[in-house]
C-alpha cells in the first residue's frame, strides 16, 4: 500500500490548523510548520463610535477588533472572504469582504464610502505588504492605524520538518504570504535542503507570492486561481495525488 506524502502548511498556527483539517477531510496527510508566530500587542481601546468603518487585512487582528467593539453592528471591511469568516465567527453582523487583495479592498472602500462621513479604523500588523492607510489617505480619507499584532519570523525548521524534507515525505508546500514564502526559502538554505525541493511542488496563494519561491529548484510551481483559502484548497486537490 502506497503511503500518501504530506502537504506542508507554512501558515501561522491559528490559520494552519483549520486549513489542515479541511485538507485531512479530503484525505490528505498534513504537516504544520509555521513560518511566523503571531503575537497580540497591547491595544488601548478606542471610541469606536467615531469611526464609520473598521478595516482588516488579516484575521490576526480579530482579537483586537473584539476588544475594541462591544457593538457587533459596526461596518467592517475585510481583505477577503477568509478574514470575513473569522470576523463573522466573532459575532459581527455587517461584514463586507473584498476579493482577496489590498488593492481590491481599497477600491471597494473608495467606491462605497465618503471621506467626509468620518474616519476609518485600520487594525494592522507591524509589517504589512500594502500601506492601506497611506493609500486611502491619498484619496482624502482619515485613517487611524494602530498596530495590534506582530508576526515574528521562525528562525529554524523543527526536527520533524527537517526529517520529512530529507526523507522525501513532503509532496507539496503551501504559501499564503510573501513573508512566509521568503522565510521558508531562507530556512531551506540555512539547513542545506535546497536539493530536497526537486521532488516537491510549490503551491502559492497568488503569483506575487509564487515569485518569492521561484528561485528554488522545485518539481513544479503553481498559483491559486483565487487568492483565498478556497483557492488554495482547490489547488491542492487539483495538483496533489
């Protein structure tokens, strides 16, 4: 009987666990190896009534959102449906997801909100790939952007991950962000595992993320058709056997 090789998930643990569960329900073996550790930062609650809407580009900001908003009716814009689901799970009722990118989120806000109607609250991480607040400010919006979490890069692969890569037990590696992709490639070099990529597929949530791992000598590389969790689930299902 052939043992199915695993899909390696590089997301932070909070997001990796439900993604792994979905894959396992489809019959895949999984191995979670977070490339980032997310830490919540001290956050002084704000007068939420001042804001016409709250903006989130990551589900990592949901704990701060829950602390800031006692009322669940406030309008919340999210970068995509996955973050929207996390917000809805926390009990918020008026959630408006964009199509999975910061650019799409900016377009939706500009198309639906008026800058004169009040400021926006952007709950953000210390490192962001797109300066959402700066771009909206250039359109006349006032955006308050407190840093409510920090994602720290992993400094080494776990022994379990190293052994799985060395022994050829990984079929594919999934990448959901540029930072996780770049850090994975850095650790591959650190542990001298570059030659082990030749039998592994690189699966990325988007083409820009895929570009971060293209230097690797992979068996095959793919980008999801839609930049969200469902797109990645579909990609794994279509290219992994």
